[in-house]
C-alpha cells in the first residue's frame, strides 16, 4: 500500500501560484473582449457606460498602461468637471499621462461643452435669473476666476448671444 498524501502536503512539487489579478490590474489585451471600453461602447452605447469607461475609450490602450485604471485615477481629481477645470499642463503632469493624452482629454471635454452651447435653433427664453445662471453655468462653471458676462435678449426674452466684458 502507498501512503495517502495529506491535505497539507502534495506529492507533486509546484511553484507558488500568484494570486489572480483583477481586471483593473491587467493590461487591456488580457481583458475579455466584451469587457473592453470600446467594445462596450459599440455593444451597449455611450449612455450605458460609466464616466471612467468613456474616458478610457478616449484614452485608448497602450502596452504600458491600462486605460481603465488611468481613467479611474483621473476621475479622482473631481470627476469630469474637475478635469475640465484643470489646465492641459496640469493634466499632462499627472502620473501615467502624456502630452498627447492630455490633449485628447481636453479636446473631448471641449467638444462636449461646445455641443451643449451649439443649440442655435432652439434659443432659450429667459424667465428668471435662475435661467441665466443655468445657461452660463455650462460655459463658466469650470473657470477659476469670476468673469462678467452680458446676455443679450430679443424682445421675447430669447437669448441672442452671451458676451464677455473685458
């Protein structure tokens, strides 16, 4: 008869196994295809993605960094609004960032801002000071310093154009 190995000893010598890594710790190429931000964007649409997933899709993948981990780190600086408030130089100085990636982020954030402001055909009508505040908050919410703005209205209190006073 052969002795039976106990639970604590093995008859096969083996190297210690590394602990399994989470997706956030793995390079993007090791992720299941359906879990990658760009694939999810195609599969479920932008509205279903988190801010981190959308930001990771803008950043793209490299062999050095995991865009989801980098996006999560970037969002710790106040979310998307916090990133909007940072200068391009401040973003580029963050760990894992490059000048190109900082430019991609600033460009994407500004495209979104311009899209909201480009509502030319449907000019808002001002009924109260809160309407003006809501209108200008999109454009001025990221500014570090106060600016004086004048909003020109037509005879029906529809916005013609916001002007910045120098």
